């Protein structure tokens, strides 16, 4: 039972439930069994299996009564930075180890409104700071993917949404929420052979999402395939008056409007993204370019001349905003508090020293410095000016092309031991192809493009102008279909 049901896509599973081919309780039980078998992957920080079965029973009643939602009875994972009412939410940190929110995030509430079943809160890099899921206080996530050459070696699933990506790739959930501040949806999707989309900034509400960098954070899904991602985003996206950055207007039904096609689409190839690539990545990109040409796409070479400044600008803006956002965790209002402090000042210092991990403390130090009197003009203001220039580069490119094609990552997943030994700079370089999309506020989707010679997934990334998600899904779906032939 488990293999058949757990191998369904989200779209297939929802269809089967509505046609009463199986019940939500049966489906949920199958995924619980699969999750129990694969606990060694450390995908969930908090399992909510009993709660999920109660949700599944209610979904079966709604289906029987003809009141099924778009995701009725479908077991999902929820990244552990989405506040879930009455369910522990930690953001992967010790400082929120026992935090139980009294309200629901808008995104997770949207999913609940359409009948989703929550299997658990997925593991993540602490406060979404990381590219490998090894900074989590609750231990690193292990990817279900294995290399051909070293099948015994544990690989990272990417980060910060590593738990979400691993859960989807391991068929422990049908799909999962994730978040992307500098690539935290697209990079783990690339590493695990899944699909992940970072929507236009403001398309999904940030209300109830534990903030990393408020001007860059955006909710999105990680899914098995493009159609599943389209269904998930259709439900997750909404205008929300509780989020001042939420874009007004009705949201599209991306799955219902899906028209897989690349005919007549002009796709830009920024030469800055095609320099010094690995042999594997070059091969995969060329193969997909040929596929797209055969499907009627036209390619145009373009330049994003300020792209080289995206990574340094990002690692100034993001820590600055993180420093501000994380100031609230002081041991006074909620979260962890050190025992027996000498005085109030000592309580603040020791609570944050013990409660935050090394990477979080590092970025708080950087962020505090660049916001200081000496660093603000020299670093932060300069980085914000660079941000404007990068967006202008994209705006200019989108006058000539409909979409941009780029690598998602520099290669396949690396080992957990390698990740532990990487320098901070090397780890940050994992985001080199993804951060510019967040800085510009545009949508980007990573889909499986091929494999390394060692059999590891490699993602390709399509980037579009503001609110071009439907176009991204249409082109991605036709490429995905071509790979299945």
C-alpha cells in the first residue's frame, strides 16, 4: 500500500481522493509509515502524526459530503518557520525550542482552508541561515539521494529548506512549504531533484513566517514536479492585509491555466552565468537549450553586468536585516532564557550566546557592524545602491527576453562531512546563482535539468519578470515533459 500511495504526485493523490479510490486516512497512514521508516534522514523537527490522522478523518467526511478543497486530504510538510497554532515552531533554533504559537501563518492557514493534512514541521538551517541544513540545532538533514561512486556517503539536501526538499524527494510527504531568502527553495530543489519556485516578492504573505531578512524572504513550495508546484502555489499565494508588502489583486490558478509550451518564447542567456562552469553543468545546460530550441524557443545572449556584485551585496543586506529581526529574542518576552543570570545585562548576553548557534551569531555580528555608525554609509547604503543596479539590469534584460535561463547551483550535492569543513565563504558561494533573484524581487523556478556523471541531480533555473509565474510554469512543464519522453 505504501509504495503505491507514496509514489503518487500531489495532483494524482488529490484526484484519487476526490474519486474515492482511497481515503485520506489510508493515504496519511501510508506516508506516516514511510516517514517512520526514514527517520534516519532527520527530516522533521516535530512530527504531528496523530494530529494528521484527525485532519485526515475530517477530510474524508468533507469529501463524502462533496465539500472537498483543492488539497483535501493531502499530507504535506510545513517548514518549521511557519507559525502553526498549537504546534511547536522552532525555526531550527534552541532559542525557540519550546515556542508554541497562538496563531496560524497566512500561508499555512490557506493550505488548511483547502483541506491539507500536516504531517510535521520540517527541519531547516537555524533561522534559515545556511545552504546545507547543517546549522540546525536539531541536527543536520540527510539527503535521500546517493551518488553512484560513493553510495555510502551522506549528502546534504541543501538549505535552508533542506528538510522540506528531503521529505519530498524521499516520498515522505506529497509536497512541502519552504522559503527563499537567497536561494533556500531553489538550491535544495536542485540538490534533491525536485521542483522549487521562489515567487515574486509579495505574492505570498509573510505574516506568521519567522523573519530572516524581511525585504528578501518569500514563501514558496517544493514539490515532486511542476504541476504539483503550480497547485501548491495557487493555494499558498494570497493578498493579506496583515502583511504590508503583500501585493494587491487576485491570485491565479496556475494549474488550471497551465499550458505547457515554449513556442515563441525568447530566453536570455546571461554570459556572466555561463563562465567557468563544470563539465557536467555545461553539458546539462546545453542539453536543455537544445530541448527548448526544438520546442520553439529562441535564445538571445544578454548581460547582467552587475551580477558579480549580487553575492557581496546580499551578504550585507541579509545580515543587517537579520540583526534587526533577531533582536527580539532577548530572553524576556518568549523563547529560551538562561538560568540564574547575574543581572539583566548578563541575561541578555548569555541567553543569546547559548540560544543562538555559531552561524546565527556570526551574521548578527556582521549585520550589527554594517548598521553601525561607521559601517552604515560604507557598507549598507552602498549595498542598497547595488541592489537597485541589479534590478535595473534585470529590467533592461526583460525588455529583450521573456525569461532568463541560468544554472541553479554550481554542481551537485556535497557530503555532510565536506559541509562541516567548508569555509564560510565557500558555503556562501553556494548561493551565487540564486541571490540576485531575491535582490531584484523577481520569481525564479528550479527544475531538474539532468545529472552529474556521478548520478547526482542538477537543476536549471528559469527567471522571469514580476508576476510571470504562469509563464515560468508553462515553460518548465514542457521541459519536464520532454525529459520524460
